[in-house]
């Protein structure tokens, strides 16, 4: 493992930091000399997950931020920029999963839920951060996709469509940002080994499931532009 202690301090903004994947990302990044901006909707979830992590000259905890509200997201990003002066990497782990209906059974509420929590949150955070990355002529945006984004699955219509939109939005960011030194990558994991997935699929073969810590390691490498090509947006982990 390559240490980054000798490198200039990067500022990394992580959404969904108290979730299974987000917390693994935070634990991995805390091993490095980085400044973290943690953005979460709930006022106390970050403190419960990371009781020793506080606002300081190195880290910023922003709560009560509904990522579906563009004004709240912009205010959070502005606070981060005022505090640190720049943001080098956005790690967008916020998202949600739903399945169970055939396409003709999908309700407008379920459709909107998947689109809002997966796509709108990515759009709002990216559009708030990209102007600063353009000004600094560098930056990395990392989204989390899913295999159903590559091929629709039965009874996963709304989820498949939402994650496909996440992937295509990430590709658009990469295409638009390349001239400004901005990279965008969409990590496509297989089934993530979380307590929720274990309960939902108790009889599944977990031997091929991927640990959140393994994804977090790839996210770390991507934030620091390790092993990245200039053209590949998708990072498959399955």
C-alpha cells in the first residue's frame, strides 16, 4: 500500500459517510494525510459512526444536508470551499435500492424515489462542485453504479434505470471535464457484502460478494489518480 503522507493534502468530499460503503471509505481515507468533508442528511449519524471525528482544521462535518435540495447542496459545497479553498475529489456514495415490481406495477412514488436518491443527488453535488474544479483545472468525481445499470433486470426496472442514469451522467461529466483536468469514474460493484444484503438474501452464495473495504481501496486509488486510463469511465468490480 502506497502512503500519501509525502503528498500535498487533498480535500475529499464524501456523501453518505455513515452508510456501509461510505463509512468504509472514511476509514480508508483517514489513514492518509487528507482533509475530509463529510456530508450527511441526518444530524447525528456521523457522530454515532465516528465518535472521535470532529470539525477541525483538517475535517469538516456538514449535517442536515438533503442532497435532493440543490440550494442546500450548494451551501454545503460553498462552506467546504470557504474552509479549505478547494475540493480535489467528490466521492458520491449516496444511493438507494428497490426491487419487486414488474415495470407495469411501478408506482410514480417508487420511480421518483429511485431517481431522486440515486441520480438527483449525484447531479446536485456534481453541478455544485464542477465550477470549482474547472477553476483549479483538476478534480475527480466518483459515483457508484450497479450491474443492473449495464443490463436491466427483472423486477428492477426503476433501480436499473436510475443506476443507468448515474452511469451516463458520470460519462457526460468525464466527456465535458476532460479539457479542464476533471476525471469522472463510475465504480460498478457486484453484490456488496453488507448486513442488509445478508438479511435480504440469507441463502445466497456470498463467496463472490465484494467487501465495502475492497471498494473503498479502489476509491482511494481513484482519488489519487492511481492506475487510471484517460478514457475508461467504468471501473468494474465484479
